C-alpha cells in the first residue's frame, strides 16, 4: 500500500471547497492506502490565535474528519502538536533549507505583502510542512494546486539530504486537484473560496444552517446573460455554481446544462440550495454526535500514539544519518 499524508489547519469552520477539494478525496484514499490525516495546529500559530478558540477548532476539525467519513480503523487521525517529531524534524530541515528558496514562496509573498516585517514562522512554515510529510515516509500528498511550490520544496529537501547523507527520506509525490475541481468564492468567482474572507456570504461552511446556505447561494454573483452555460472565462459565477451542483449531485455539467435549458438562474440556485443542504445535513448530524464524545478523544489519543511510533522510527534514522545524539 502507498502511504498518504495530509493535514488541515484548525482555523474556523471548513467550507464546501475544503470538503469537495480535499476531505472527500481523503475518504476515498483511506480504502486502499495507509493514511495519516493530521490537524496541523502548529501551522495555525504563524498568526496570532486565541488559545481557547484554537483548542476548540482543533476538536472541530477532528470531528469533521470523522463526520465526513474518515474511519479511525482505516486511517490514523491525530493532532500535529501531540507528536514531537514534527518540531524536531522541522529544525533539522531548517538547517538544510536556504533563505533564497523560502523567499520565493508565493504564499509568503502574498501573506506578508504591505507588511514592514513578518513572523519568522510565516517565512519558515513550508519547512514545517515538509517535516510533516517526510516524518511519515509519505509516498503521496493530496493537496490543492496552491501548494505545488511547497511540495516541490519538500522534494528538493528530501533529495538534497539523501544526496548528502545517504538514503534518508522517501521523496513524495503531490496529488493535485483536477482542472475545474476548485470551488470559488460565491461573491467573487475569480477567487478561491476561503474561510478567512471577510464576507460571510462568500462561502458555505460545512456546519452552516440551511438559512445561511440559502442566503449565500441566492446572493451568489452571476452575470446578466441569463443563460445557464458552463464557461469559466466568460461566465465564472454560473460555472462555479454548476461545478458545485455537479459535485454534490453526481450529474455531469452537461446534464445540468440540458436540465436547465431555457430556465433562469433563479431555478438553478433554488435547486442548488436543496441539493447542498441535503448533502451537508448528514455530515452535520454526525458532527454533533462526535464533537463532545469520548470517541473523539480516544481516536485522537490512539492516532497520536500510532503516528508517534512511526515518527520515532524516522527520527532515529535521521539522527543516525546526521550524527546526532549518542
């Protein structure tokens, strides 16, 4: 079996873009692979966090992992900071990375734009991401297309260290979203749906009430043409809604176009509200069952123990290669 690693930051309610682009893929991958799925809480503190809120969000994300279908019997589900190897390997990789390659990271440029200074953690967090992956000898890393640079850095670090110190790390492959799989913001279909966007109506959270889902979809940006047709370049708003409709219904975009031929945007939006609510209701019900349960605590503790056992083997190998310890 291939070994898979991926993680999600605990920074607020996950949205349908996270689900359709990543979490649903996580569920499929657990059937035929050895999977490690992490709540990457150490990544979240590259920006200030309220400690009580952060701890709550950690449990929210872990409960959502299980609510969407991740099975603790098939996948290792754990919290990053419970496994010390992440921080330990992060330092070793930091000593083998270069400021030049880190300064070229597009996400750092975006997040530090117009700031006189930025936290060192924000500058170095791609190295922590590399440590997350390399710690588990991951073969495949399912991530969004915006993480391609970080996967390349991970591969470069692994190859660099393997060449210098001998066979130390598995060189991972990124598994990226297919073209058209990205879910865009409802208020600006040229931008990716984001949980940090200031406009609440720009996204649909997995835990949103039906009334909020309805309001967001009915307000979604379209165009003045009035024809339901998939055309990302000229009709990004309607194309985004068609993508979401297709993902939740299982129908092809072509089938949906034919179904609504001659109808207005209102009909499409009204039906999309119903389809989205129906898709999210069982996830929300399962989340409520899991969130405050002993099952969640036990799953995370057992997952951390399994992850730590693997991490310790990797770190023993790494330390031996680098001449660290006794």
